[in-house]
C-alpha cells in the first residue's frame, strides 16, 4: 500500500483510507490538492468518496481560508468516517487523512 501522502491511523488498518498532501500557500485562493499527491487504499466505498468530496474538502478549504489549520479532527455526521488534517508545522502543506472508523 502506498501511504506516501496524508495521515494514516496508527492504531488500526482501515477498510478504506484516503490521504493527500494539499498545497497550502495562499489563504486567498484556498487549498490545492493535486491528483498526484493523493492516495487511496481499501475497498471502494461511494459514501466515503461522497463525504470526502462534499464535506471534507470544502470544510478544510474553509478552515484554511480562515487561517485555521494547525490540527483538525472531525467525524462524519453518522460517525462512520473520520478525518484528520495538520500542517505538521510545515507551512506550505496540509496533510490530510480520512478513513472509516
């Protein structure tokens, strides 16, 4: 499995996982998540991908525009999925990991 980008959980092997290293340099324009800085592992899950595209990315983008990206952690409304993001004190990137709980 390729876990080069993003945050992977330490204490479990998730059924599905998505990670990315977003470019976070200009708060005015928001996050840039290049296709070649993303990884996916596990079973395909349309609900998971929908949550990432329609909740996670917009929420993280808004937090970044508000200059609030130190450590972000939240669950989906159902509690089924989890997201963690952090700049890891590397001003210029935002590391993101999402997985099924």
